[in-house]
C-alpha cells in the first residue's frame, strides 16, 4: 500500500529530469558569470596572454618550418617574434605616422567637410546652431580617435608598454614551447588523448583559417578604397588603404569606420562628387562585392555560412567584448569541425563492430 501510494503521489520522472536540467543550466550560467568576472578582474594579465596565444597559434607553423630546416626552436621563435614586431611597427608608421604628419591638413579637410554638411543641413531646413557646432566639434576628433584607438581599445591595462612587453614575452614562450603546451593540454583536457588532440588541433586550424580569410578580405577592401582614392585624386590614398586594411581586422566595424574616414577626406578636398564616388566604392567594398567573395573565402577557410559568421560574431562581441568579436567565428568553426570529426570516428567504430575478444 505504501509503495503504491508513493508511486501514485510521487513526482513524475519528466518533471524530475526537467528540474535537474534546469539546475544544471543555472550552474553553467553561474560558472560563465564567474569566469567572466575573473577575466575582468585579471584583464591586465589575461589580455596579453590571450593575444600571445592567438599569435602563437597563427604563426607557430612558421617556427615549425624553421625548425625542420635546422634552426633551433628558440631562435626560430625569436625570428618570428622580431618579424611580428617589425610588421607592427611598419603598420603603425604607415597609419599613425601618415595621419600625424598630415594632421593639420586632415583637420582642415574635415572642417571643410563640416562646412559642406552644414550646407546640406540648411538645404534640408535644419539650421540650428547646436547641430552645426556639434558637427564641427565631432569631425576633427576622428583624427584623435584614430591616433589613440589602440590605447582606448585596451581597457583595464595599467600601461600600454606593460601590455606590449608582457604580450611579447608570452608570445615568445608560446612559440618556443608550442608542442610541449599542446601535449600538456591534451593530457589535462579531461577527455581521452585522441579526442583532446582532435579538439586542440581543430581550434588551432580554425584560428589560422579565420585570420587567413580576414587578411584576404582586408586586402580586397584596401585595394578597392585605396585605388579609388588614387584614381579620383583624393589625398592620403596610401593611408586610406592601410587604415582600411587594418580596420578589417575589427569585425564588421573597422572597415566601415575606415570607409567613413575616406569619404570625409574626399568631401573636404574634392567636393561632393568625389565623396559620392568614395561612398559608392565603400558600400560596394564592404557590402555587395564583399558578400560575393566572402562566401568563397569563409567557406574555403572556416566552412561557415557568412550569416552564421555575422550572428556568432555579434553575439560573441555582446558577451565578451573585443575578444568575443575576434574569437567567436573561429571557435564556432572549430566546434563544427570537432563535432563532425568525432561523429565520423564514432560511425567508423560502429561499422567496424566490437573488437574481437582475446583468445584463451
């Protein structure tokens, strides 16, 4: 009687399973919130280490090739690190050096663009002094924003010098001890070693593929905008091209900001016709033409639909900031490839059948 009563008034199994799943989800959310809080508190250390990890994964194969040609891994790591430093210095000089040398000219041209925009507002019946003053006040600040973009983009760091030094040192260790770290992670990932190797290898491949695809698209946009500026005679065509190339590494934002900068320069120097041409070229480069090549580029590198890349990138940026913007797409691609590879292995094992028992 007691057992029948318990079965009659006991909690249904589906409700117990639902409650258990709900508590699991609550636990996962608490873990994610805790991890984000820890990362925010320790951003001074974790951000350079994260940058070093990405640089080490992307450039690690170069060190491996140098090692195959007889160069010790430590020297190969130093060579690659010096190459990255020289490349960063060149980009810095091309972008910020060109803007700094022409700062007076750029301010003048942006003020001219502000006057043109003021004329457009008057034609539309908008003749408020506060709107005009805001336009003239904000446009010259673009130069300052570009000059200080890196410093403002790395929040939570006590010093940009510390960030660069610690990131460089961490990158050197990642490049030098990459294989050792790879084996260590495989052993301590909490899954069988072959499965762990599948996970880590696909994450590394997806990061390299993502940055390869971004580089291809960055070159495409830089050639279009810089070439258009050169053809129609807009000043600082080289700087516009370099700014467009660097901005492409900031997903979905940097390229449009660089395009807006080019349009303002054209508006202030060559007038409305040049600005319209640059605007059309910018829309084509960042819109229609990019959407034509992006499926091929991202499909060949990441194996993801561009819409999926857009969704996960925006979601990752909303949750994790700049790190999410950069890593969401490659990590999603890695998850897809890991799932596919593990499923393929499971199917092969299922078709092969159980292993024969050892004989007596």
